[in-house]
C-alpha cells in the first residue's frame, strides 16, 4: 500500500496489528489482510518533471533562440533529497512476495498522479486497486479497504492530472523565459515567472490596483433629519430618485434650512420579513474565506491546519470542492452531534431544533457530491482543550457549520419609514429587528438590530433638526486574501462569453480547491503581490508583468476556462490527452512569438524593479554603522542588521521591504549616515498610499516617517 504522506500512512495502518520499520510499516496477518501487507508512503511529490536541459543540452542556457521548448516525450525524475524514500518504495513493490498494490494516495487528481508516477519510475506493473476514502477514522479506513476500486475507475483522473502537469510545464517554462529575457533586453534585471493560473490571478489584483489608482474622489453632501412623532424620535436621510447624495453644499444647505421647524408626516411605512437559511457546509474555499475574514488566516495557513486535523482523523478530507454530503454521512450526524454536546464549548447550544437533516437537499444531495463530500467533523470528536489555539479555531468553524445546519431559519423584519416634510422634502429611515435568531445563535451575525419606533402611516410629527454632512466617494476596496480565493473561484464573472462563464462555474474558476492557496503563496514569494494587514497589493513588478502581457491570452481567465473544460473531459474519459497536448504546444509557440512581437512597443526606460533574489555578492556587505551600538550594519539577505547581534543581541534591523516598497542599499546607507532616506513613493497603508522618507529617531530608538509635503 502506498500513501501520500508518512502521517497518512500511519493512520491507514492504525486499525491493524503492525510493526514500524525504516520508511514503511509491516502490517501483520489479520482478517482484512490474511497474509499481511507493507504500508509505505511518498513524501508529497516524490517525483518531478525533469528540467529543460535533460531533453536538450542547449536548453540549459536562457536564450530566445531556443524558444519555444517543447519536449517530444515528457520525463520524470526523483525529486532531489527524496531518493531514500523512493528506494524504500521501489524495493517493496518489487519484492517477490508482493503480488498486488493498493494505491492509497489522497482521493483526488493530485494523489492519483503522485502515486502512479512513483510506480512508473519504479518500473512496477503489478495489479493495482484503489483506496478511495474521505476520512481517516478507523471505521472509514476499514470500510475503504473492504470496498477497494478497480484501478481503471480512476485511471482517467491520472491522465487528467498528468496532462495538467505537462501543460503547465510547457506554458510556465516558455512564458517565464520569454518575458525574463525580453525584460532583460530592456534593462530590467530580474526573473519573471508566468503561468496558466498564477498570471490571470495576478491580473485580477493588478486590475483592482489600477481601479484604485485611477479613482478620483468626489465630495458629496447629505442632509440628516431628526423627527419627533409624539415623543418617538427618528433619524432619516433626505432622498430623491433613490439617491441620498447631493452634488453641491449650497443645495444641501437650502434643503436643511427649508426643513427647520417644519411639520412632517409619515408618508409611507413598509415592513418586509426575510428568512435566512443556514449557510452551506464548508468546502475548502469557503472555509479559507471564512477563516480569513474571522481570524485573518492566510489561505495556506487554513489549509495546513485543516490537513493536520484530517490526518488526525477528526475532520473529513479538506481539499473538497463540494458543500454537500450523501445520506450515508448524514446518517452519522446524530452520533457526531451527541459527542459534540459533551464538549463544554458546545453544550449550551443544545438542544438543536432539528434531530435530522437527512431529507434536506440543501445539505444532503448525493448528485452534488463529486470526489469528496463537504468538510465535516468526524465521529472522532476531539477534546477541544487538547487542540492548539489555531487548530481549535478551524475545528470550531467546521463544527458550528454542522450545528447550524440543524437549526431553524433566521427571521429578520426590515422597516422602511418615509417622512415627508412640508409636502416637499422626503427623508428615509431604516430599521431591522431579529424576530427569530435561528442558526444565528450558533454562528453570530455581525449585523446589529436597529429598531425603529412603532409609527403608523400618516402619523404627524415635527422636525427637530436638519443637518448637512459632507463625505467623499471611496475607491474600490483591495481584496483580502480570503476575497482573492473567492475571486479565483468565481473568475467566470469576468468573462463576457456566457458559455465560458458556465465552464468556469462548472470547473470552479481559476485553479482547484487544492491549488489556490499555493498560487497566492507563489505570487507573494515571487514579489508580485504584497499582503499588508490582510489587504492584497500589486507590486510594481506585478503591474509591469501584466501591463507587458496586455490582452494576450496568458493573462485572461478565458484560456484557463478552455483548458479546464478539456481537462475535465480527459478526467471523465471523453477527451484525448494527446490531442490536448498538441494544442498546448501550439499555444506555447504563439505565446512566445506574441511576446517577442509586443516587446517592440514596450517603453521601460524609467522602470526600476528591485531584484527579488538576494545576490551572494551583497551578503555580509557593510551598509553603515549601527546607531544603537556602533558595530557594523550588514546585508543579511532578507534584512539589514547589526553584525553584533550574535554576541550582544543588538536588535537593530532595517527591513528590506517596508509597507510594500523595497528598501535599497542606497536608502539604507543614507538612513545610517544622514539619518534620513530619500522620499519613497507609494508606501501602502490601510487608508491608501502615501509618500514619505524614513527617519531614524535617536530619542525613540526606532525608524519613523517624514511625510512628503504636497
């Protein structure tokens, strides 16, 4: 049996008598395996596609003349540093007494690719069965081993993942090299990577960055009225044609003056009752989005924590793209809820209004369960006190979503009161009252009740006051990391072509549940985006790449939509991976030729990009003298820091990136010698961007800002 990771292998072997060995577990003879078995594991991607120079020695050198690089036959190699475990697997699968293999990787495309690639590299052609489970509890493991699938059932998923992997290699390698080389010709020295999913994702961030940069704030005025209806006070805003904003202060002041001390009338009172159903059960992207909104967790952090909880057997498979469960899972809910009730964190929430949701298609719908069902707590409910703080937060979100599914709808009454002053000026007041808390007693709503006093239609009143308030139109907000995950998932909204929109809807947008967090992390690592206080900014480097690519197919969600459609057809056995790869090779050739042609129009004379890689020559180089202890301040790679830190723990450092902007050696030297840097444009704060110089404050012993005068 081959699992995907060591801890997963340990969980799969746990129900059986066993003996731990170096790199594998020997499972002793038992009713499920009468002759015993070997359980071993990969360490993630144990094998990888070989680098370009393996195919052609001339491909090692980065040159436009060698592009596009398209191998005739793709090859894999064992990943550096993972040979030891590969040898263990190879020896085990080729043992004479081993007559068959159980593929026990994660039940999805990537798991399919990882284990089958290892077997191919090991030259193993023995009969194979597939373990396909969504939970690592003892019950699920034993049931899975007793209901193994024939390997043909999942073979097309391997072809899909293999085609995806090779296609991403072809596009990524060629696009990255062509843009890096073309930028170098124009004097921009850095490595630029591009790819099928990362580039359209970056394009979404750059588009929002430009919307913010190009936004022109306009002032507006509103008139706020306070009214007295027989001792009942109400506040409302002047409104006309559904608009409360007034373009000139003169008009606003005239309205306010007109209303002073006038009589008024409740010209209309409307009540609307709305019901809110409990939220769907979590899939990975909705869990990542919620954890980011609630706790500011990055998508990667949420996935890493969820993976740990899954490996320990306390939640179901986390990389799920479904919000539904089958009736088999729903049948276990009463038992899981009974165990949750014993936890002090949830005891007060019981009894729940519904004993079973078995017949509620909002949650239980086998037709909408793809490879995996929704992320739910398993029957192995943990002691919450034994979980780390962050683990408890993620588990709590998942547990509460299941509890909320067993609750009633939340009911809210919305009231809109229209106040007419002297038969001319109309004001609107709004209020809301929660009639039934329902599931919102479990997942608290952020909306506060603002109850309006009971006022009847045509009731007479008096204006107490009318005041003018001034405001400014606000630019669109930057995405949070959680919102970016959602944007990737719903990228179809950005397509004009309805059929392509449907494709992205069906295939869950840019990337997959399993890969989106990694794409965002990659964009951060490659210095295309910055995340400051959970807000996503496009860097100068990211903007430069997207501007240069322009409207080429590489930066649009359209290409991903078409690819995802074909890949899905490969996975279902309805399309040929060979035909798909032929079209990918043609695309790679077009991408490179289009980029070379477009580069003739680029004007990059004034573009300066701080290189994302640390030069070995600069490491250890003296920048200046430490203002705290007088020792040398040196380049330490990710920061400039005091060379005396190891001896005296002198804490002086200058970060190489402050509020989204790179701090060059030149500015670091100026700060140490003159006490002040040059003005740095475009520093990013929560309220927007600003220009300032960095200043060393000897009194406060810290770096502060000297704001540039407008």
